[in-house]
C-alpha cells in the first residue's frame, strides 16, 4: 500500500498546474485562468490526499481518526465545482449572466463543504478506516449524512456536466469536440464512481454487502475519470499549441533570409530571446520587409518571371516555383548591391513592383521564400 497509483497521477497533475502557474501570475484577474489552475490543483490534491499513506499521516498530525475523510471530500467537491465553472466560462464567456451562475455554483459548493465539515464534527468515527470508510460508517448517524451530501454533489455535477458536454459536442468540431467528448467519458466514469459508492452504502442500509463496489471498483473509476476530465479540459489547448508550433516554425524559417539581409545592411543580428514569440515573429517579418525594400533598385521582375517559368516546366509545384523564383531574384539583388552596380530609376520602379507582389504573400509566404533562399545558397556553395 505505497500509494503509487495515487501519487503518480497526482505528480502529473501537479506538473500541469506548475506549467500554468506563470500564466496564472500574469493573468490572475482572469476567472477562466483561475478556474483552470484550480481544476489542476484540486485534481492533484485529490489524488495526493486520498492516498492511504497520506491519510495516515494527516490523521496522525491532526490527532483525530478519519479527519482525512472530510478533507478529501471537500477537495473533490471543489474539483467538481471547478470543472463546471470552467465549462461555463469555456462555453459562454465571462458575461454577467455567466458570472451569476458561477456564483451560485460556488455558493452551492461552499454549502456542501460546510455540511460535510459539520456532519463530521457531529458524528463519531473513532476507528480509522483507510479504504472503506463509506461502507464502514454507512449507518453511523451524521457520518452517514456526510457521505450522502458528498456523493449527491458528486453525482449531480457528473450528470450535469456530462449532459452539457454531450449537447455542446454535437455543434462543434476539431480540438474542441475532442475535448468535449473526452469530458463526456471522464465525467461518465466520475459519475459511475459516485453511483458505485452510493450502491454500496445503500446496500449497508438494507443489510446487504456490496462493499467491493466501494473499495475495489470505485477508486479506479475515480482515477480514470479525474485524468480524463483534466485531459478533456486541456485538449482544446492543442489548437493553441499547434498555432504556437506553426509560429515557431515560421519564425525559424525566416531566419536565413533575415540574417543575410541584416548582414548586408550592416545591422546587428541579435534576437531578444525572452520576448514573446509573437513579438519576435512580428519584428523579424518587419525587418525583412524594410531590408527588402532597400533592395528594390536591384530587384529584377524579369529574373523572377524567367526562373518561375523554368521551374514550372521542370514540374515544380506552383507555390514552390514562385518561392524559388522570388529567392533567386533576391539572391541576384544581393549580389548586385554587393558589387555596387549602378541602377536607374526605372529599375527602382520595377523592383518595387516585384517586391510588392512578394511581400503581399504574408508571413508564411516570406518564410517559404526564406527557406528556398537558404536551399539555393547552400546549393550554390556546394557547387
């Protein structure tokens, strides 16, 4: 009974909470950020404090048998509330109506927590039970009520959230739909945990013995449910992670052209690495725009057209053919500027028009051109 089946998911969820901590500090006034952080923290704490070794330690420190029970019940009740609050913000935003509903859910959770504490204080549970407190004290006055309050809240939240997620999942797609369907499964497991516990307790009331439902079946259901629930809320972040990865790839691909143009202009090739990626990407794109416009007198639209036609004739895709042509024109312009070639006003106008078409392709277009420029430069060096 080393508790590893509790501590491993607790550690994983704690890492998830720590990863969100910088964002929580920066945006601590954002209710949705607080709800996400609260969900991860309560999920981790729920596993950690429900582990039998932790129960023993807490009971010994406080000096009261089974004091861990109301503590764990309260943590899990708060976790359930964080889930429904986050779902409300997630679906409906941060408007006044949502805030009112959230306050009602939080007030209900507060009432449940108080009832759990009061019922435990009024009851008598002198024998420490690490795994079967629910069934062992199922008929004990006040402890019985504490168990009923906790399980009722758990089942109600599980059913409500499962229904909400299922209905919403039918109207969306992508990462959001995947997250919602994961939540449906996660809360179904969570609700089944409550039902299994409740069935075992009711069996005790009627003189039966279905303790295995509480001690053997319910804990794994709770573990799977908590992990899937947390994953369901985090899955839609995959869209943001994908966008961040694409932004990083675009930023990196702009590097060769940006560094060459900066060197050509005699400007420092330095990057503020601690600045946000969006800011660095914008700055790099702006630098490329400015440095390319300085090359306008040396750019030859005809060079680009000829190169593009040749690439298409060789079977290169239209996008790649255009990028290769643009990269070739830029390479020729750089060489012309370095050789201090004389360029007239007509060349300025022609080059500006060619660059206008090039720059209008946007961030990804420039990154594509930079990538082809890098390949062209390496091919020239190898040759």
